[in-house]
C-alpha cells in the first residue's frame, strides 16, 4: 500500500505522468532531481498475444530478422526482414497466419488447438525455412533456449550484428531466464518470469543519461536460491548504472542486502500499517518487536557462525 498506492503514484504525478489515484500523504521530500522518472516492474504479463515473445520484448528479434534477410540466399530471392516475421504477410504460413496452430471451434466443449498441417507448427512457409545460418532456419532459432542462442550467436562475434544480438540476449540469461525459449509465447510465462524479462529489457539498454527509480514488487516469487543470486547481481548492475531501487519483498535473502529497510506491521490487515522499524538490516535484526527482524537475526547469526 505504501509503495504501490502512495509513493509510485506520487512520483508519477511529480514527473508529469498520470496513473492511479494517490493515497493520502503529507509531502514528498528528498533529492528528486537525482532521478528523472520512475518505473514500476510488477508481475503483470508482458503481452497477452501468442505472437509476443521474450526476444520481441527486448528488441533482439529485429536484429535477428535483419541478419537472416542479409544472408546470400535471402538476397537472391528478394527477401526482406519482414519476411522473417510471423506477424505480417510474406514469409509466414498463410494457413495458420503465423500462429503454428489451428483453432478448431467446438460447439459444446472448449476449442481445440491443433498443429498446422501446412507448416507443421513452424509458422513460416517452406521458402523461408530454406534460409539457414549454420544449418538453423528461423524456426529452429525460435525453438532454441536463450542459453543455446547465446552460444549459437557468440561463436562468430566478428560480425557486428551477431555480437549485438548476443549482447541483447545476455541480460535474459543474467536474470536467470536462460531456460526460456526464444519464441516462447508471452502468455505462457509466469508473473515472475514476465517481471524478470522487464528487468532484462532495462539491463539491455546499458548506462543511460536518465536516472530511474525502479520499483519491484516481490521479484523473487518462485525463484530458486541460485536464481535469487542472479537477480541480485542484475539489480546491482542497475545501481552501478546510477539508478535507484525500491523493492517490496518478504524474502530474507533480499532483505539482508538492502541499504535501508522500512518494516511495516507488526502484522497484516487491521493489525498492521504501523512503522515498526526504519534503518539498516543490522538494526532491524536487533528490533525485538519486528517479526522480520527475528528471522533476519537468525540468518545473520548463522552467517557469522560460518565465518568464525
């Protein structure tokens, strides 16, 4: 409530934007000149269409299409980058309109999705599928995982466009999404995966002149500890690029790395809403009225025991 209903709408209004109705507050203070705008990275889907996918979202697919269009056989056949898109006429399978599946409407049951018999689920016509780079056509490429694609493009980085594609894909791997397929439909991604793709899109932009305050809503949801470490490394990259980060989080592994903590409680609902603690993680660990502090103290004590 504090971050999503008060801070974020207030900052949006401050920077000239429009958003949700702000909750009540007295004033907005601080060095607001140190940031130029605010981004709320939540777990909402990155796209509801089956045509939206991770490489589209991070703007890597434009380069991939351009690369395939620049191959010798593509030039001989007069193909352009648009021919390697399943969203427009030209290179896509016209039977399924680039979906790869055909929907059979059932009168008394849920509709059935069947593999397109014309393209066998490849989404493109035969002429486009004959265009290959290192024996991989555009459909093969979209079926690769992010990890596989980085290796695939990274083996010949002497070409500038291949290095650019590999560099754009790298943030997806950095946030722990190396297992996701390049062309996986966005509507099949979990909320946490969608959130990390949004994070990767900002990481792919590198250092920017504008300084942003990023607000993350429980980014560790469903993550393994190793993936949390990758996430924290990615967040540190944003900090190193001069941005600021606010995280709404219950995960102790994240809380212990914070520079400053606001602990609201002491419980939820009608028994919450009070400022229990504000300060460093070490100070929170000594706060006897904080449930979070109790768990944090146990973690910090265990860490010190291991060091000893």
